[in-house]
C-alpha cells in the first residue's frame, strides 16, 4: 500500500473511534447514574485490563 492509503485508513479509524468513544461515555454516564458503586467496580476492572494491554504494547516497542 502507498503511504497515502495508510493515512486515509488511519483517518477513517480515527472517525470511528471518536464516535465509539462518545458511545462509551454515554454508557458510562448511564451506569454511574443508575448504580454508581457497581459502575465504579467495572471501571476499575477495565482500567486494570487497559494497563495490562499497555504494558504488553510497551514490550513490542
């Protein structure tokens, strides 16, 4: 693939991720509104897994 094609695909990914992040934040608002304690527990688990993923990515660099 040419460099231009890579950049176009990356731009498309960026747009999709932007919309998906908005959806995640909306779900998060609903969760904390309805059951803040359980929402916080789930967020803690997500944070822990995200950290594991970040640590693994660092090993690739």
